[in-house]
């Protein structure tokens, strides 16, 4: 790669990261501002509105990659993002500010995340995701969202009363405009990032798999990091932990569901077998660390350090 091409690639990646980060963050602000009107509990808001907003970059990147035929980036992005969400995002968030959780409530959704990870593994054994499997995943997303919102509105009244989400105050019009602007920024940023990452992979001889599992996964996980850290600092712990679990669920059901529905995803399962196992192990670790046997659990700094250290080791072995 010559110097001019290298500069263009660097600008694409940096601009892509920036647009994804701010676009995802603003989408969360706008979405949560609108959701507050419906008095949905913070945990459900974190698992639906915030999770969908912060998972939008993964959706755009994976869909764009699948359409362009870069299935390695499409699948690697989801697996890498789910691993990063727990090891990197939850690990760093807990290191910065220990996360208090409602262990028994978080555990149920955590177990669902583990189950869906297992289903994705089974679907992928035939070296890809078919259009039918993609439709099945997306259909379950619709069911999951409907049930979560219904339960949040019926059982979360006192949560909404006491734990209103601490985001900047926005009028309905301002929130809608913020969502529209962010929805323009996300696809532009995703396209820049995919183009830059693909050029970088080709020039350095690095496989699509590694680029998707590391650089692209980290870039698309930045909104989760911003949202989770901000929520933890505001002591909105349900938003913080709910965002991570919800994002992983949305990555499987929405990102891969829509991507495979539009264009079946083909890849060699053997190349990703280890990453599937790592994703499931991290998911199990999240549930255990939230101490589901307690009414009030806690992910402390030691747990955060262990998660982060495990993620660093995982990335090290990728290279």
C-alpha cells in the first residue's frame, strides 16, 4: 500500500469510528428521551431502546459486509462484538465504576443470551446462515422485544418512578431530529469503516476474520462502551448491564437475522469454532459475575479486571 492509499485508508477508518460512535450515542439519547414518555423500566430500556441504538452500527456493518460478499467481516463482527461487549465493555465499565445489579432479574435475560448463542452455534454448523434461519432469528427478535416492553410496562412502574433514565432533556421534536441525524451518520460511518478495514486487510495480508473480530468489532462496540460507562457513572446500573446483554441479543437476532434474510451468509465454521466457544464462555461468566443467587448482585473492579484481562488474552491469540 503506497502512502496516499495508506492515508485514505486511515482517514476512512478514523472517520468511520467517529461517525459510528457519535451516531450511536445520539441515537441512544433520542430513543431513550422518547421511551421515557412510556414509563418503561430502566432494565428494559437498556435491553431494548439503548441496546438497539448501540447495536445499529453492527447491523449496518454486517449487512453492508454481507451484501459486498465479505461474510468473514459480517460474522466476525457479531462474534467479536459480543465478546468485546462483555470482556472489554463490561470489564472497563466495572473497572471505572463497580456495577450493582439486580442479580435474579439480570440472570434470566443472561440465560436467554447464552441460549441464543447456542442456537446460533447450531445454525452455523452447516457453514453459514440460510435465509430461513435469518428469518427465524428476526422473528424471535420481534417476540423478544414485544414481551420485554410488555413486562417492562406492567412490572416496572416503580422502577420508572424511582430510576428515570438520566439523559439530557429533549423535546419530542429534538429527539426525533437527533434520531434522524444519527441514522444518516451510522450507514455513512459503517461504509467508511468497512471499506477502510477491507483495504487494510488486503494490504497487510490479514484475513477478513481477524479484521472483523478485532478492529471492526471494537469500532462498532464504541457506542456500547459510551452508553454503559455513562449509565454507570449516573448510577443507572440497570441501563448499563441491560445495554450489554440486550446488545448481544440484538446482535444475534437482529444483526445476523436481517443480514442473513437479505443475503445468506456463508463462512467456514471451523474458522470460527474457537470464537463461538469464547463468546459462550464470556456469556456464562457475565451471568455468574452478576451473582444471580443474590437479590442485589455486584460486578466489582476485580471482576472487571478479570474480564478485561481475559479479553486481552483472547485478542493476543487472534494474532
